[in-house]
C-alpha cells in the first residue's frame, strides 16, 4: 500500500546537543487518522516540522503525499494542510476573508473558491458569523476556522497539532466529530498530535507513542491495550475478609490472576473479566464472603502509556 506519510529513521539534534529525534519511523495510510502521543519534549513537534518542510532532519528520509520532503518541499506544501498550535488567522479579517485569502494563496479559482468557502463555513457551523471580524469570535469558533483554513485547497494530508487544546468539552466533541468525518468522507490522511489520551483513543485508527525521539510503541488503540492482557477486575467485599481463606477460595476460580487484597478491596486481572466474575462471585458467596460491588475495566490507553513512556500521563 502506498502511504500518505512515511518517515524513516529520522534523526535531528539541535544546537547545544539536544537530541530531539533519535531514529523515528512511522507511516500514515490514506484516509486514516494517525495519533502521535508523547510527553513534553518527546519529539512530536520536531517530527511535524520535518514532515511539513519547516525543519530539516540531520539524517533519515520522509515522504509526504508521494513527495520527498527534502527534494521537493514545494510539492509537499501544495498537498498538505497544517493546523499549528498557534492560530494562523488574521484577527482583523472576517471569517470569509480569511478563507478566501488562503484559497487565493493556493491558487484556487474564483468560482470554485466561493463555493468551497461557503461549504466550509457551513460545515464548521460558521455561516452566521462569516462576515464578522474574527477578533470577536469565541475561541472554539476561531479553532474551527483554523481547521477550515487548512482545508481550503483540498489537501490530501492534514497535520493537526493539538487541535482541541483550550476548547471546552462541547467544542472538543464538535471538533472530534468533524475530524472523524474528514478522514472518512474525504479519504484524507490526518496526523494528529495530542495531549489527550481519550482523543487518540477515540479518533486514531493507529497511534504511536513517542518518547526520547523515537517510537516506543505503535498499533491500533485496541492492539496496544491488548498488550496489557486482559481486564482489570475489582471486587468490593462487604467486610474485610480473612485473607488466607479468601485467597484460597479465589485461587480456585479459573481465569483470575495477579490477585491482590487491600482492605475490603480485591483486585485481579482476567483474560475475560465478564466470564471470570460470575464464578468469583459464586465462590466467594458460598464461602460466606459477601460482595458489595463489582467493576470490570478494559485497560486504558493511560495504562499503555504508563508502561511505554515509563510515567503516568499528565495532560
Ligand atoms: N529550536 C530548538 N532549539 C533547541 N532545542 C529544541 C528546539 N526545538 C525543540 N528542542 C528540543 O528538542 C526536544 C524535542 O522537542 P519537541 O518540541 O519536538 O517535543 P514535543 O514532543 O513536541 O514536546 P511538546 O509536547 O512540549 O510540544 C526537546 O528536548 C526540546 O527542548
């Protein structure tokens, strides 16, 4: 399959000896949202800068939309849309003016441009405000216009650098819906960097966890969670049990492992939590140990992140 984005063994150090990228490789397929996750300083922005032709790697190779970023940066720029962390809007222009100017810069013809601008205003729910200057718009509206701006020339590859940072929950939900539609409806490849694990989990078909300038884990969110093998099972007992007895009882339940007691709480892992819980309940009840509450949770991306980046995720 031909890829929309390929990065192969990218390395880059900044003056002063900071090694920002240390052999980073990834690929993004057409029509796919690919998530790039990592702690501060992991190398995400440096990767995006190289792929969008704003920085050069010391070594390694990258292709975007079929063009080599070092040999044909101008071709790459024509094929991509970039939503940077810092807004690219002219605050004194109206929404329509911002979009129209962007389209002209990319050489979109007048009639087609008018239609495209109307369409984007409509899609991002900005038609009502289209002719007012952007400075007076809410943060969420400005962020939506930023994304619309990156789409005017119908790029095949879209780079979204933390698109929902600073948005309220409603704004985030609206942005997520639109990003999902873009990838599915326009078969656009989207490389998304995000600080939000739930955002990557929800939107990304595949994702890479970056740490220390390289990819330390990659796969679908499900595959990554699968690596942690099984569900987390928590039982809240009615009273603190006699631990040796409870341990003996629970040891006979098939499919439970890594059993731990903490006061009234019993935690374990299970390959199939839903299957193991009824047997555990029956065994405990028959030994006279009452159970007050049960939860079964799939491992979260938070757990995956902890394992690969070596620390808990702090958004
Ligand atoms: N222009 C620069 N000059 C010197 N060092 C830099 C420069 N840009 C980035 N770095 C360093 O390179 C490393 C990788 O930075 P990068 O911005 O790519 O990480 P990041 O994953 O995007 O982090 P964040 O989530 O904070 O944006 C960091 O140690 C950073 O301090």
